[in-house]
C-alpha cells in the first residue's frame, strides 16, 4: 500500500512540476502607455483620441492654476479680485479649464506672478520665434 501511495504522490509532484514549467515559459506581455492609449482610446488623430488629449491638457492646466494659487497662499476669492472676476469663476477654472479663454488664463497666471512657456512642435520639430 505504501508503494502505491508513493507512486501516486510522485505522479502528483511530476504533474505539478510540469504545470509550473508551462507557467514559467509563458511570458507576460507588457504594453507602453502609447500602445494602451492607441488600443483603448484610439489612434492619434482620431476624434476620440483628440478629445481625450484636449480634456487631459485642460485638466493639467486646471491643476496648475490651483497649485500656483496655493503656492502663493491665495484663496480663490483673493485671486478673483486680482484678476477681476468672481470667486466662482476661479473655482470653475480650477475644476475645469474647458470654458476658459486664453485671455483669462493669461490674466490668472499674471496675477499669480507665474511665467508661462508655450511650446509648439510641428512634425517632431520645435517651432521657435526669432
């Protein structure tokens, strides 16, 4: 009886080792962020991808405005007075810059005494003013 149990145990160990070897040989595929965006949002230049990139940029801009305001230890109301707008407009701007005009954004950063740098890239070549 012991010999039969040892044989079964040995067979189970062999099966487990074979299973582990198969799992070890299976490589995990990794994807870059660009590949993930292409797959789940759409390729660059498509309507969905352009919308995603726009919303992401506006979200980053909103967060930058809020961070700059907090760095200057200003309330939304204080910044609004410096810019000449209501606190509600600053709040809206910090939550979503989608509706902001360039003029308003420039006024906000000027009131925060923050420099803004614009970079324009065309076909992988950075455009510079002469």
